[in-house]
C-alpha cells in the first residue's frame, strides 16, 4: 500500500502575490489550530510542507487536513 510521508505545495497566485499569500496561508492554518504545517523554500519560492509521520494516522486525518487547507485558502482568496 502507498505510504504518504512528506510533500510540499503552494497556493496558486499571481507572481506578485505568491509569497505573501503562501505565508499568509501557513500562518492561517497554524493560527486556526486544527492542524499544524511548516514552510520551506523550493527553488527560492515559499512552499508549505505537509508531513504524515505517525503510524496511527488515518485517512480521515488526511481528509481533515485537506479540508482545512482548502477552507482557509478559500478565505484568503475571497472565495
């Protein structure tokens, strides 16, 4: 079975807004408190890190994280 470990992603945004929006997204995620993510740089650009390291992590945990990320990204974009 596939194992999810670590991947990075970015919120798509116009180049002039990309850094600000991605930093704002990771801050909003962590301020929200339901999940905690970190950021890094990939090719000099901010990327948000998603890590699943616990053996007890269930599919529902990943779905919750996805839902939280989408919800907060939508708020930032005004959707």
